[in-house]
C-alpha cells in the first residue's frame, strides 16, 4: 500500500493534543484521522454534505471500524491519509484508509458504513451514490461546467447565490438579483447529483471589457478547484467574444485567489453591500 494508490489523500500535521504520555499519537486518534479523510472524500466528490445526503434519502452510519498499527506517529509529523471505497454491498460500503508518513505506512484503517434512513433503518445504497463512487475511483471528473443564459441556468445559479450571498454573507436579496442577470453569460458547476456547487457571470462592462461577478462556491467546496474552473470558463468566454480585458470586484478576503489567476488589484478598498471589495483587472 502506497500513498499514490489513493485518489483521495488528506494531509495533516500531528498536534500536541494528539500525543500521549509515550510521546506518540494516542491510538484512538488514528480513527479520527481516517474520519477526517472520509469527510475530504465527499468534498473531493463535490458533495456538500447536507444537500447531498438529503437528495440521496439517507446517511451513512459506521457499523465497524478496525485499525491495524504498523508504526507510531509523533508530534509534528506530516501525515497523508489515503481513503478509498473498496467494496459496495447491498446496504453497506467498505472504505480502506492508509495513514502514511512519507512513504512509510503507519496504520491501516477499515471502515464499514451502513446506508440508513432518518430512523437509522438500513436501506439499499442508492444507485446514484454507487455510480458516483465508481466514477470517482475510476478517476473521472466529478464536476460538469455548463455555460448559458439565465433561462437555462438561472434556477441553479440563484439557489447557490442566495445561499452564499444572502444567507451566509447577509447581502440584501433585493440587490443580489439585478437587471444584468437576464442579459449576461452565466457559468454553473454541477456535481453528479445535479446540484450547483459553483457559479459566476460575465457582463459587458464597456466595449472590449468583460466584468466577471457573482462568483460563488458552496461553502464545503471552497479551496477546491471548483471556483478556479468557473473563473477560467468566464475568462475564456470573454476572450471568445473579443474582450481585451476582464475586470472584477473581488471581496478582499478572496484577493489572493484572483491574483493566482492573473488578476491585478488597482485602486483602494471600498464597500459593496457592506463587504470590503477591491477592483482587479486582467489583460486577455
């Protein structure tokens, strides 16, 4: 077993609170490491937890957990936890985790989950989940980008934007949806359950200038590739229609995200909808 045998790998650093009197990681924490990796597994499958499991009609409950110890981790060690689904039963799923320090295997963890309804009664694993697990382990893309107009994508984009901008950030709903939505290009990232997990739009700001805005990513998928893929698709759309540059009003906390995509800040910080923003520009 090697780290590269796993598509999903989660990296963490051993903390002081996880070390016991022997100055090695307390044995129970390896189960916690594996559980954290399982959470990242769903994230890499582009599955925001509450929405995804509600659609699937149930949740996974641990039936069995076993740990095999090969060597000990110590405080400060950087660990890679690989996690994969190795078996699909009628009502159960079996996952295997390898906990590595470099190429050294420290622990092997086996987790057996049962898919169950709200009353924790076992139910057959939904075919949609089976298909997603198979696709993920085969290395397939878990997100599809769609580009189009408001009539085609508005319902999907609106739900995510209301969740992120209105519910989470407190933007007044009456200014979130505006007169530009019906006339601009929209991009929506969909997971394999058909949920919007990322969105953005492209407006004609001036001749030869495309303005990118309303960039939103589902909370649990921030820091993944979803936001960058939406942004890149909007930049390409601007290039294809002949724009010479793209401009956007970035929330200040996301400035580094846009900098990595080649956007350059200009001017001073200002407020929009009570949130600090800065104008950023990119030559196309």
